[in-house]
C-alpha cells in the first residue's frame, strides 16, 4: 500500500518520496484521491495561515504554492492540449504538436486564462472562508483522472501514460470513487454534491478528446485535472 502511495505522489506532485514504485504501476490509481486530499489539506492550511493578508495577495500565494507542489504538471498539460487542438486539424498533427515541448500561442492563452480563473476562484473561496470546497476540488480532480484512464482508450501507439491507461480497470475506478467520496464526506456531506460537477466536466472533456484524437494522453489527463478543478470550484460558488 505504501508503494502505491509513493507512486501516486511521484506522479501527481513534486514532493520527493523515498522507496520503490508499485508494480504494476497502474495500481497507483487507487491512491490518486488520497494525494488530492493531501494537496487539499496543505492548501487549506496555507489559506488559513494567509488569512490575515489581503485576499488578492493570499490567492496569488496560494496559486504559487499549488503550482510548486504539483510542479505545474497539469498546467503543462492544458497548455499542450490547447496547442494541439488549436493548431492541429488532424489527429496525427494534433498529437505531434502536443508532444512538442515548446509552447505556442494557443497554449499561452490557455495558461493565462486558466491561471486567471483559478486566481479569481481562490480569491472568492478565501473571502468566503470556504477552504473545504478547495479540498473537495483537489480530491475530485485527481479522482477524475482515474475515470479518464478507465473510460477512454489511449490515443497514441505508445507513450508515458500508455501502460497505466491501457491496464486500468473498472475496479481501479470503483475503489478510487469510494475513497474519494469518503474523503470528501469528511469535509462535509454537502460537498458530495460537487462530484457530479466534476465528473460531467471530465466526461465531456474526454468525449471531445475521443472525437479529436481518438482518446486521451498524458497531457490530456493533466488538462482534465485543471478543467475539473475549475468546474468544481465554480460549482461550489453556485451552490453556496
């Protein structure tokens, strides 16, 4: 179990972890909601510490902290996805662009808009003292990545996430969902209503990816996390 947690932490965060990865590696999917919960707790604690600062300053520092903790992995994914879908009119060309490490105009715009949205949402949550919604968003967005791995095929012949996606099963999703729902309920049963927001967003994004490139990739999984996180935070503001 500890190896599963280590692998999930190494995949989703920049926090150094000692020890060996789990085998088979797709079993790390079980711990994705747990890693999301850990990130959520860290961010909630930081938001509480920064509570004495102006809201805009606290939100900016919270956004910096999240980016550092996750090494910007998911932001990179949404930038690559925007470049690929914006500049590639065929499946092959879109996948080729996404593999390019350089960022283009579409990717830069996607990054700016994503960070602007998150900054605004963080500001509102801090102002409303609703850190539990941030915790729920971290858990749901990481659980949604498991959903994508299980539901959609891998779009490339091979790649970094190929084995994880191809070998994931409905059992991985079921356990991840149960763990994720349990963790969210710890923050308050009312926050479980945010689960549909996240998974509808994940499904629609996955459906679009399937139509455009035939499935998902590592970049598209990273983009999933950002899209779901933003959707859940928007949902929290709508139902508060």
